[in-house]
C-alpha cells in the first residue's frame, strides 16, 4: 500500500461530523449550509436530468458552464477569459486543487503554502513527490510574515498555494499583501494556485481580489471556484478552474485521469447560478455576515476571544479565555460531549509540529435559530 495514504488519518471534518452525530450535537464543525441552494438551480438540474443530459459531457465541461464561468470572471473581476481554452470544469474544488498541482509539479519541486491550510493541500503535494514549504500566518490577525515568505521561495519553487478568503481563518488578503505575493511569483517565475471557493463570501468593507488580476499575474495564476460555496450546494461537487490556455490544457490532462468528466446535469444548473443577477451574490454575503455576527457575539458573551473574520463560512475563537484546561482537540471533544455543539480544532489545519493548540473553528453557515441554540448550549455549559 502507498505509505503516505495508508498513514493518512481520516479527514477531521468526517471525524467531527461522526462525533456530532453520535452525541446529537449541533454540528458547527464541517462547513456546509443547512438550507437548500436556490430553487431555480435545483429545478434546472432536475430538468437537465429529465432532458436526457445524462451521458458523458465534454472533457473540459459543458459549453454553457464554461461560458458562464468566463462571463462571471468578466463581471466580477474584469478578466477576459476564453471559455474554449481557459476554463476546465472539475468535480469540486477538491479535484481542481489536485489537478492543478498534478499539472504543475514534478517530483522534488517545492510548493510554498500558508498555514493554517485546507487539509487536502499537503497530502496531495506529498503524493506527487513534491515538497511543501509552509509559512505560518500569525494570529490573532493572521498577518503575513513577509520576510519568512520571501525566504521560502528558492530555485526549486514551482508554485505557491493561496486561499483567500481563507479557511479556517476568515482572512481576506488585502491589496498590499497580494502585491507582495505577486512580486515573489513574478520574480521567481513560478505559478500560483488560487483557491477562491469563498470568493463571494466577504463581509463589511472586505473585498475579494483575485491574484490573477494583479499586473503580470494573468499568465501565472490558476483560479479555482466552487458551486458548493457560491450556491450553498456543497454536495454537488462542481468546481471550475480559470487558467491561461497553456496551463489549462495540462490541468485538463489531470482531470482526464482523475474523473474525466463532471455530471452534465449539475453543470447546466451551475451555469444558471453563475448568471444570476448581482443581487443574489450580494444577498448571499449579507446573510452570511449576519450569521457571523450572531455567532461571534454569542461566543464573546460565552467568554471566548473571537478572532477577526472578513470572509468564508468560519470564525476562529481563542479558548484560553474560557479557562478550559486542555488543548483545542480536547476542547472540541468536551464541547461535543458536554454542550452538544461541535467545532473543529484549528491545529488540524497545520501539517507541521508545534501548531497553535488554543484555537477552534466554528462554521456559521447555519439557520439563525440553530446558531442561537448553539450559543445557548455553550453559555450553559462552558
Ligand atoms: N478549498 C477550501 C478552502 C475549502 O474550504 C473547500 C471546502 N469544501 C474546498 C476547497 C473544496 O471545495 P469542493 O467542495 O468544491 O470540493
Ligand atoms: N470545506 C469544508 C470545511 O472546511 C468541508 C470539507 C470536507 O468535509 N472535506 O469544513
């Protein structure tokens, strides 16, 4: 058996969701909305199923979705994208990330990553025989240690992975940070794999800026989106890659090996979603911002220090202020068992030793009464 994979633990999201189910807990661990996505998308998928859209679609995605991805890039970011050569539809952003890494790295290449990071990044880098160069953001504001980041780039660097808005931190990278990263990418002539699945979920004055829109970055960036997050349909697993044709062609080769195609009926429905009016996207973010506020106010009232959050589905809380004697893993277990609320230990988002062990992540993409009940349970039990 492959030693890396056989030694890999089951993902923390599955572990904590199982624990939540066992204790009949409110699951603020795994990030998925507890409401259905837009009715018109579900109807479009059902219609496509009935219309006989059930055989293999084109390898790179149905034309309706590829053109919708191109239009969305133009509408929100002013990017000009050729739907025929610069868009690849994948089975979720998860596949898009793996396919992009497969397309870029050879064994021995280095990939710069920012910790805390999404849990698929490191295992896929390692499975490809590449080497991850992690750089840690500094809590509580998750600032970018610029000198360390610059030092992580070297002659073997092939790419950097950048997740903004970021899971689990809720950080949205600002123009100065992006310019600093872009300068490193250009100077070292490497690629950037930009995980932008939460692109439409930013709060307050924060605004998502794709690295791809910065000067010189268009030929070097792969931009990844997900219907799961943009349309609250996480089980559909429809992702989309926007990349210059030379990179997209190789991402398509990886997609050909991994899944070959993605369900055509769901793709057609996602195309309807991407063409929704701008109000839909603004409302999605405003609703999620109200949920962030509800949960963060509640957690503060329960005695947590809550870290800043400008985007995504998640907030991070510091457990030290609650007086709990134990680490984040013990805390999440105890919270599930005693309060019947489940969260995720932030140490699970680190691949290296000495991760911070005083932070936990809560998902707020849940109905308001569920968030209120979770807060009530925590206040009663902590
Ligand atoms: N990247 C990040 C940062 C995520 O939080 C997720 C969440 N699922 C994914 C990628 C994967 O997205 P998908 O469900 O479309 O595969
Ligand atoms: N992205 C979601 C999260 O971070 C869940 C992903 C998963 O279950 N693999 O919670």
